């Protein structure tokens, strides 16, 4: 039962998302950029949603109606059939199921297995069943990566599924998560996002678009309640308790998003500590996200910037290189109690940044030269234990 003590926003979660409006959609990358990074502003009336800086927002995308129509046409469906989707325990029209609840990109093992069992061709049946064998994991992965759901159904057009059968066999459309780039204390009933649309061509020449980034960039209507969201709390990625604590923030690319929120909130507080942002991208002229904001804050003495634009010179320069260059001061800040934050790519950037930090600590803290310096590793481990070295990487 709903308690009067509960806030309304506590009712909204991944099982009960809230409808927000796309209030603004604009470019963070300038004309001439090799990338296309966008700024989104989602909004609502009243106070149904509350969030803290460091949180992420989960977004359920909707599929392009042309893609939905292509599925309906192939399946010879009107789209008006009622289906029950067990994953969400919801009834809807088949059209709405394909639009808002079905994963049209991936093929479930159950669908592959059922297609094999219904396959009239012994050769096709054998090929599909062999992919499900344990030793065929790599072959199965490659097979699935090269096909969307519709590609698979068309390859096996002799096998037919009813709308309800397909609803039972499809994978659910999962939410995508994005770091929030705003402080609610500053923007009120809005959430700001910095998002790089995903688009790539497969080895077979198929064009793939990220479902959610495509939805946000091209499909979500402006000024209409259409974007389904919920807040993903991030208690592991919070500002220090004391506003006087110095901050070192390392966020190249869209990893800068939560630090925009951090800085917005800290500026509203009095007697805040020093703030130092390390940001990097490809070209300063095209890819300096929120440039005017950062430069204005720097000029006002409210933030220190260290920038790395990898393609503005012959030898590429990344944030980890700037960290090494500024090593002595970074270590001094840490010794003075600074908290250290990293946000962005986990596969390469976060690893390279940690290696640079270990080198900085080794050289400037313990007179060493190698990142394997045991004291440096213990120092960084201690920062983690004190919750002064926090990461939001993906």
C-alpha cells in the first residue's frame, strides 16, 4: 500500500517507468566533426522524479515504425492481435509489443531452438541445432552478431510463428543507461544527457544503429510525453560529504556528463573546494563538449581545465598523457585530501588512466619510476577504501 510518507517519485522504477518529454535536442559536436555527439533535455511538470548528481537514467526506447511495419508485413499480421508478454506481464497489441517491448536486434536461443525443431529441411535443422552445442559458442556468437530478428525470420521463412508464439520467444527490449549531466538543484524538472549515437557497419556490410541512441536522436517527438525513464541510483559515485573537498575529475568524451552535474551542484554551494577537470576528445574546434560553460567557469576561477585533443597534433595525446604531465600537482592535491573520479570507457581509457595514476603516485610519492611500485598500488588501494577514488565506467 502507498504510504503518505513516500514521495511520488519512489513509485517509478524499471517496472513502472515515467513518461517524460523531449524538451530539447541539440548538437554538442560542431559542424566538421567526425562524430555526432548530442545534448538532450528531458522534462516534466510537477515533481514526480528526483535524482542526485552521479545517478544514471534508464531509458526504454521505441522502435522505428518502418522497422515494425517490415516485421508485420513479413509475418502477415495486422498488428492488432492481442498478445501477452510474460517478461513484463502486460497485454498489448502486437504492433505495440514490437514497438515498445520486443528486442528486434537479438535472437533468443529459445527462438533459434524452436525454429530448428519446426524446420522442414534436415540440413537447416542440423545447422541450427549444431550452433546450440556448447563447443559452438564462438560460431553462435558470430552467427547472431550478423543478424537482426527479421533477418533470421526471413532466412527461415518456411517456419511460421503466430504473434503470441513470437511474443513468447522474443527477448525483451532492455533499458539503456546514461549518466545524468545536470544537477536537479540547478535545472529543476529536467534531466540533461550527453549521448554519442551508435552506428557502425558489420563485416558483411550491414548498417547497425543503436536502438536507444537512434530513438533519442531521431524518433522521440519534441514536446510530447513519449520517453519512458526511471532513475538508476548510483550510491557508489557521489560527491564528497564536505563541499570543501577538492575534486579531480577525469571524463573524456561523454564521460564528462556526470562532472557537469557535479560542478553545477558545487557552484550552488558556498565555500566549495577546488575543482580540476581532465577532458579529452578528437578535435578542440569540433568536439569540446560544453565548451562555453567550461571556459566561463575557468575564467571565473571556479574550475581548472586540463585538455587533451588527440587529433590536433601529429602525435596523439589523451587524458592519461595530461595526467602524467600534471603528475606532481595531482599528487599534491591527493595529499591534501582531494577525491578522484573517473567516468567513461572501461576497456581502454580507465585502464590507461589508472596506469598513469600509478606512475604519478610512484614517481612523485615514492621516488620510483615503474607503475608496479608496490607503495603506489597500496596508495591507490587506500584511496579506494576511503572512497576517494571512484569510478563510473562502462
